[in-house]
C-alpha cells in the first residue's frame, strides 16, 4: 500500500514552474484574442462605411468637379471625333485633367490609332 501511495504522490506532484509557464501561455493567448477582437471591430466598422456610402466622408468638391468635367470632355470627344482614314482600324483616346484647387484647369488629350494593315 505504501508503494502505491508513493507512486500516486509522484504522479500528482505539483510543479510550480510548469504551472506558471502554462498560466503565462494562457494569459498571452487571452491578450492575442483581445487584440483580434479589436481588429475585428475595426474591420466591421470599415465594412459598414463601404456598405453605406452616406456614412463615408465626402470628397472635396474640386474632385467631383474634375470628374464631371472629365466625363463630359470624354463624351464630347467620343461623339464628335471622326476619322475617315480607312487605314485606321481603331482609335484610342486618353484624357488628363489637371487643376486641383485652382480655378484654371489643364486638359491634355492623346489620340492613338491602330493600323488596319491596309496600304493606301
């Protein structure tokens, strides 16, 4: 009976160092979990802002003005541009509108054509 008691006591021996290591791992895991919860909350707020545009900050008015002018200039160019050269298979256009906060705007237009491979 004494041998059994000694074996049982050896098996149930309490090691303070091991207990502290496990406790530190548990605390570190809880800190990591708390950080993840914080990150999830921030991501959830971002999703709400994307899902509800009215909650987003509005862009400065000059950006909206530049976007409107760019789209109008492109629409006007697309509607009025005509090329009667049969050697041109396709045309590509790029518009660059620069102005920012100033009252003056600068518009650059680049037109590129793709050759149809026909000889004149």
